[in-house]
C-alpha cells in the first residue's frame, strides 16, 4: 500500500517558512487533498484548528478526524485559550482490526497525547510519538510505502524508519506465539 503523509504549512502560516529551501508560499489544500486521494491508498493530513472551516468542505467521504493533544504546548502571549491540540485528518488504507497481522492489544483511539517538539530545524516538526500513532491509525504495515509530501525537518521519515522495525518485531513475536499455539512458557 502507498501512504501519503502531509504536514504542510498550515493555512495562513506559510510566511513562517520563508527561509526554508522548499518554501513555495501558501499550500493549495484543495489540490493537496485531491492529490492524496488520487495517489495514495491511505493518508494523513495535519492542520490547525483555525483551518477546520476551510478544510472540512474539501474532504471526501470516508475520512476521519483525529486529534493530537499537546501535553506540553507553546503558550503564546495574549493567546487565550492556548492552541494545545491539532486536528489530524486521516484515511485508512486498511482497517486495523481486520488485519490478523496487527500487533494491537487494545483499541486505537482517534487521539494521541504528546508534547510538542522543541529546538527543531523547522517550526512544527512532529514528535515521533505522533507519527507512530498516525502510522498505526491509518493502518500502515512495515512493507507499505510511506511518502512524506512535506519533508521539512525529516522527522516523519525518521519516525517511519524507527517504527517499521518495532512493528516487524511485534509481528514476528505474534506469529511465533500463534505457531506455538499461543502457549506461554
């Protein structure tokens, strides 16, 4: 399966990336969502809460909204209430519970709690825990192809490279347990 991962500059925030070598101005979210639908079996799109009215009408049927709740967030001067969560839109490439290969022992939540990153080369770089949750909630498996559409700091690709071996090991353990009849020693 092909999975698209999009963490673009949020609507109205592109100016923050003027000094980044990949800077191309505001992202056309209608075109981005169309590309995600055409090119990928499943996908993830990060945004911020002020963009919900803009992005919601652009979404196709079958997508879900999740949330990254920031257990530590940047509290801006005179910004009340603080922006301490972000919407994460996703389209699953496979149903998590339908796959016998999944190493899940609990039901996935449609939210994750993790601190924001600090001192990264790009504003808004996602923490590894958020990326791992997104990979799992979209139904990714180790052999899938992940395409990071806005590589920025490279955090998503590094998280993918760290996550795949962890899931592969869990899957091997699950297969071994199944072959042994599920008996504990």
